[in-house]
C-alpha cells in the first residue's frame, strides 16, 4: 500500500470514528493549556531550544513555540511538553 493510500485510509477511518485526523495520520497535534504549557504529538525532534524559543521538527515543516521561561517538561519519542509563558505557537 502506498503512503498516499495509507493517508486516505487513515482520513476515512478518522472521519468514521470522529477522531482528529492528526491522530490517525501521524501529523502534528498541538494542545495548548492556557498560556502555560503546550503538548506536541508526532514530533520529529528538537531543532532549537532556548528559554524564549523552541523549534520542533514536524511532518512537512517546523512548529515554533515562542515565549519566556520556556523549558521542556517531558519528552518521549512521540510527544514533547513545553512549559513557561507561551506567547505564540506557529507552524511553517
């Protein structure tokens, strides 16, 4: 089965189960908790890490968290949680 077929199949499954497509397709999923933390699932690793900016590799680009006092609270192969004062989350 080609990657395109897998994506289409995953999208159809997500729609039938009313799941976010990101859960099935392995695309990035960012969950913001107020302005104090953000959890990113399906990441590809940390590209840049300072106390004001964290850049994370995601499928098809980069997810950047900006703020102050940023720190990595937890990190697994699939999920990273960043704490601090979150000012901006952007995908490019």
